[in-house]
C-alpha cells in the first residue's frame, strides 16, 4: 500500500538538526540584539505584544524562555493565564486579556492567548458554536484596534508533526523534571489531531490579516525554531540600537568605624555544596 502524501506543513520530512555549537553562538548573538531591542522599547515608549500559539509540545515555552533569558522582567513579562474563573466567563471574551496588554516601554509575551477560543475551546467543546463564531468575527477587529493604537503585534504558530509531538510527549512522561508539562489536555490532543488541524486551518483563514498576520514557525528542530522565530521578531521591528552611558564605579569610602555584630548570631543556610566533594 502506498504511503499517504503529506498535505500540510506539519507533515514535512525532518530536516537536519542545527549543530549545538552553531546554535549556541547564534542564539547568544540574537539575545544580545534582544537586549538592545529592549532598550529601544524602553527609550521610545513602544509597546510590543508577541503571541505564541501552536501544537502541544511544539516548543513555545522553550522559545519564550530563550527570548526572555537576558531581558529585564520589568520590561519584558510573560503572560500565561489559567482557565477563566466563573466571573471571567461572564465577561466580554477579550476583557481579561486587555488588562495584561503593555504600557509604554513594555514587552508582553503571551504563552497562549485569546486564540484559546479558536483551538482548545472549540475542539474540546468549552465554548458554544455561537461564541466561537463571534470570536472569529471580533478577533480581527480587536487586533486592528490594538495595532491602530500603536501596539506592535506579532503572532507565531509553532508547527510540529504528529510523530515528533508523540516523541516529545513520551520524553516528558519519562522525565521527572518534565512530567509537569504533560497534562490530561495534552494527552487528549493525541486523539484529536485532525480536529485540532481543522481548527488551526479555520483560525488562519479568519485571523491571518494584512494588519495582524500569522507567522508559522517550523518546529521539528527546536533549535532552528528558536533561532528563526527570534531572528524574524528582531528583523520585523524597525528598532535602532541605543547607546547607553558608561557607568563609572565609585571608590569605596574608608570605614567609618562601625562594628557589625558577630555572624554567629545569624541563621545561615547549611553548606550543602561542601558535601558534594
């Protein structure tokens, strides 16, 4: 029997993985530019929102971690909202996301976003068909309003094949440090692959606009996905390096004669590190 022909970007042949040394070198360079972007955002009062969506285990969290690794958490913050409360379920759908939008000089990275309604909520039946259709109508308008008000909006979809997703799920299940990443909802996505595929395709049809386009990140290779996503973010924003004034460290003044209390009267953390030798 002939094998089925791949029909989507999530079924492409695996590519050669980016070598670790090349990956680490380029990642560090890009992270240096992210720090400069941060300074430009702070100096100009710009507002940036970056949406991270995609399949479960597609690598969104790892990409977000690399983006923020060297950034000031007072400037760049991650928003990962839990399930809505009973009160929030009675609000306008976009309302609880609005309060997390950036003020001047801030970057917000959304680990999942208002697109929950177009994905998980639709597939799992957590919203009504009427609520889903309302979302598809209102979402482009909502995003147009954000962009019109001056917010820089970038939307990334991390794409991964069913085989690679299954491999990552198995890795998480066997690794005590990663088991927390595997939820019953993740396992449910295995049996609903086609439903999530259709939900994603319908979402793109309605919300991939000229003003707020979607950018697909091929994520079979996590290293390549991180580099490609960060490089695109940096190249899609017209930022400029900001020269920071050099800070001169002052000389420490001579002691005034103050006598500190004995260290023995303080509680000290036991020296666990000394036991490792």
